[in-house]
C-alpha cells in the first residue's frame, strides 16, 4: 500500500477532477481526513499542501501533491529533507503567481523594487525596521538578499494582504500568491514584481521509489495521471465516408490536425475514420470534412491517452 497526501484547500477540487479523469473514484466529506478510493493499494490522507513535502521528506508517506511555490520554500528552508523528495510530474494545476506588492495609498511613490529599496534605506536611517509579510519567508529572504534589501520577515497567521491595509499598516511589503490579482486590487495593492509562476506537482518520497512494489504502483499512478493530462481538451472524432472516392480528400483534410488517422471498412461499403484531436480545432475541420464528403460525424470526450 502507498500513502498519498492529497491537498486540502484551493487545489482540492482540481486534484479530485484529475483522479476522476485518471479512472479513480474518490469519495470525500467536508470533515474527513481519509477519503475513500476504489483502489485497495492506495491510502489517501487529506492535508494542507504545505505539509506534504515535509511529511514525504521525513518518510511519513509515499506520494503527495504540492505547488512549486511550496516546494521551493521547502527546498530553501529544509535543504537536507528536500533531498528526500522527488518531483515526478507537473500536473499543470494551480496557475497562480507569487506577487510582491505594496499599498498604493501608503507608499504611492513606490512603483518598482528600486523605489522600494530607496524606501527601505530611508526607514533604516530613521532607526526603524522594514517589515515584510509572507507565507514564504525562505523565498522572500533569498529574494531580498539578492536585491540588497534588509527586512524583518513575518509569516502571518491570517490573510497576508491585510498587513498592508491603511491607515497604519503592519508591513511595508507583502508577498502572496495571486491568480487574477483581484484580491490585491480590491485592497489597493500595487504589484512590484512576480517571483515565480506556480504549478502543482506530483511528488514522491525518494525511498519509496527504491521499493520495488511501491515503485510499481507509483509508476501506475504517474502513467494514469499523464494520460489524463494528455487527454485534456482532446476529443474523439468518428467520421463516416460512404463514397470510397471521397476517402483520400477526407484524410488529406485531417493531415493538418493528426498524424495517423485510423481507417476501417464499413459493412456494406464505405469507410469509418477515427481521430483524436484538439477540441478547439473542431470549428475549422468539421465544415471542411462535410465539404469533402464526410457524413455521420460524431464527437465524444477523451478521458485518457496512454502512450
């Protein structure tokens, strides 16, 4: 059995959708920590993604899902444990950025990191400390060191952006993840820089990959997840070509979208053509196929593509 940490929070829904596309059925209740899964060789544990790298690093589990921002923070803050954690697959989930921001009202003159550096020096000359609020103290410590800025870094217990809300803010600068920037804009924050784009990864305990039975199961999960990711935005297209003379024209039209269409004979004459293609291409290819003699075109979703 392998122990798999799945994320609680904003990644949970997307992770469960990936499990479903990969063929797993996961049942989870709002307060449950051990969701059920229709695979007896997998034990699921539901925790915040910030905990997954640490728990894999100390050998408490085998697989997990965590964002690249969390993994980078873990690598910088726990380099010895980070050596025990392996990235297996970019799940292309999350789609957020790590933003560096200030309050437009409190620091209207600060419009770049160079401006903030001058502000920081002014604060230091006044005998005070620059305060930065972030859930990523190791990442921002490394970043500010490279920028030549000294600061006291605090990891807030609540909402990070609240620390720069006027009239008397608790921090000079905040560093937080943002998907659309709407929360920062709503609190009148100006983004000075983006440190990284984030994506969720499937990660593993390195020791688990040395165990033959565990590695076999982990490889199965990786292959199924890969298949689910490859099938995203893909559709199955079934095409009838009743007149044999039209087949070359239909196949020629498909060459710009697929390499090797599957062609088989229909009972009673004609051909059936099957392809897997990007859904966004349908609006271009379907009218052309009709013009070239295709008929009875059917479309269905593609759940997995295993190669």
